[in-house]
């Protein structure tokens, strides 16, 4: 998915969170020697089901991820780290992190929305995209940066513990699209990996948890279409690609939230 998102000259950084990943590999030198850390994860949260209670475990996981993201931004903004990690291409300066967009899945979507709310440390966020996750709970109106939520037929915003309340307090642009007949991992790389394993890897009987039985790879490509064009619009990027209006027409399984849909006019959501 990250490679698709770079098609319009966007720099995309994928972050692992060593605190709760089962396996994390750290590149220790230019020769790509890897230090591998194995653990069973320290945050007992399910990635197959939505959050049902916002407790200290959830808050710690969100805070840790935000800390990891801020650290990553501080590092990639310097040439030294990029020159150490990449010999080709040769970086002469750091990446511009003055503004950025953030996309997250599940709990990562919670983090994305958290960073998209108005605080001094979130002023650089141009947009946040939440793929099937809960938002933080709001108790008063806020002027959010452009916010996108991708739900599912069985997990639209009325099914979540926070979305019904939080949505009412968003005074900035907010849009929900729902992927019909889908499961939580249809919005990730997993459907495409499984499809490739079946068609090119000789594993015709392979199955994966968290996927629907209704063409999950097509759903993943639909989400990618939307993500690419949201990025292109908000960063003013050129390149080949389809606009959001085309994505809606091409992928009938992605629909605006019923009853509260924003209109698409001149290929822009209003």
C-alpha cells in the first residue's frame, strides 16, 4: 500500500511500534545487518475487533504511538539519518516534516485522528485518515483538520463507542466512506498478499483471519484509490491517478455514510 501511495511523489514512512509488535528488525548499518527483537507484545489489544472500552491500556498504546511518530519525524527531518540508511538515492537534506498527513488502521486510525485534533503539537497535520478505528472522545466542539473515516457495513460510526459523540463535535471537514461486505483487514495489504500467494505463490488454499469472503483484494484496491487521491489533493501533487469521483464510480462497494453523505461536486467532497 505504501508503494502505491508514493506514485504521486509523496514521501511515505511506515512506522513499526517495537513496544507491542511481535517481531521488530532494526537496521544497524549501511550493509543492512539486522538486529531482530522478538517479544510477545506488551499491549494486550486485539487487532481483530474494535475497542469496546477506553481504558489506561488503550491510552498508553495511543500515547506510545504518538511518541514514536514524533520521534520518527524528528529523525527524518535531518540529512544525517537518511544518509546513514540510504546510499541510493543520496540525500543532501532531510525530509520536509513541516506538514504531513497521517493514515492509520484500527488503533492506528485512532492515533491518526488524535493527531488531527487541534493542539500545538498537531498544527503540522494536514489531514488524518482512520481506517476502521475508534476516535478519541470529544466533549466540546473542535476545529479539526480534514478528517476521513473508512468504516464497514458492520462498523459504521454508530457502531463505535466514541464516533457518535465525537462526530457531533467536529467543526472542520469530516467525511465517512464505508466499504460494503468487508472485514477489518480488507483495508490493509493482507488481501493483496493472500491473492498473490494464491495466484503466484502456489498456495491456493491459504486463508487469513480478518478478511471477508467478498473479493477483499478489490476492496483493498478501492481504499488505495481513495487514499492516493486524498493525498494528492491535500498536498497538491501531480502525477497519474484518479480523483475521488472516479474512485466512487469505479468501486461501487465504497459508499458514503448513509443519511449523512457529503456531496461530490467537481471531483471534490463538499
